[in-house]
C-alpha cells in the first residue's frame, strides 16, 4: 500500500477510507475484499478482465509450507495453512479448496539423499511430512506409475485452491460490500496533494479520489509504480502452466503431485488438470 510516495502504509485502513486497488488478480482481489470487509470504500481497477491477468491465470494455487526462506516467509506460509479454511468460509461460495497433501518422488539416490535431509528439517519445524517407499506410494495413489523411483515424501497438510474462483468470489464480495470493480481500466498516473501524498489515481475513465493506493498489478508493477515515482524490482523466472478440459479423477487422496522431471500437477473440482513446470 502507498500512503505517501516512497512511504509504505503499515497499518490497515480505518472504516471510511477510500482505497484504490490497482490490479484485480489474486493479490489485488484478496486485499480488496479484506479492506472492504473492514469498512473501507474500495475501488478495484484492472487493465483487462479482473482475474484474467498473467499471474492469476498462471498461479498454481498450491497451499503449502514447505521449505521456504527467509524465516518470515515460512512463518507466513504456515499461518496461511491455518487460515485458508476460515477465509474460504467468509467468501460464502465454493472456491475449490481441497486438502489431501502433496506427493513428490525422486528417481536417483542423490536426489533421495537431499529429500531425506529436507524432510528431517521440515519435521523439526513442525510440518507433518513423511517418507514413503514405492509400495506405500502405490497404496496412497494407485493411479500414479512413477517409472524410475528411489523414494517419495507426502506432506499431508498441503492443499490447493482454484485461483480464478477465489478472485471472482473476492470481487463479488467487494461489490456486495459497496465497492466498485472496474475492468478494462488502466491506471495512467497519480496526483499528489501539497504534502506529496497520493490523492487520486488517474485512469482512462477519469480520476479516482483516494486516501491509499494498493499496487497489485503483477508484472506491470514496475511500470505502474514508476508513475508514482517508485522503483519496484521484479525478478523474472521462466515457467509454463496449462489447463486441460475435464477428465476422470486421477488422484485418490493427494491434491498436488510433483514428478522428478519438474512436472507438477493438480486436478480441480470440475475435473480439469492444471500442470506446469520450470526448465531444468
């Protein structure tokens, strides 16, 4: 959030404050819902169709607390595991939240050694994760045929969510709470008051008065933040995510699976499979 150019807001907005959220993806939509639920007057602007941007469409929606650093990030992920069920209930619609854990297996002794050490670290941090033999993995998921196999692990507390459903649910709640969602509307500039504080957002549809601006526009963050005199560093990584048409169930218990090749996949409630990976 930006209360003043170059000065992030550290406190949640009070009731009645005018908040403009630039970006209607998973980050912008969830922030908009939470501040609207606290009584703020919220307007969401998105250059395209909210929830259809690159980051939301490509988001895998995996809820987990695997090894993540720094410590604050790991703590946030652990708290997220505890909060998701309550959050989904507050949205009052089905967002495709599923629990069942994550299954990952290796095909070499070298990778198995790294997995064993990682599992031990996770256990010490309180994560419910355990190693599996080929037979135990087959019992857990009879439909998975791993080919080359050395060892597997199952993080039983992990889950997944249908990201586009979450975005739609959040923005619907924003509208129900009196907020406004503007698709096809780009932020083109920021006007400041005499103290240098952002006082309004300029858009192709007109000026939006505000007390606070939230920049949640994914890969467009550097360009949009530059309009406010800010520099937001973005680290780019290559990856691919695809979604199939609905198919018969592929998992018996788990919600997310990762193969040694780097392929990861999950199945949504409607039967469609989301899969992707990163170049090795």
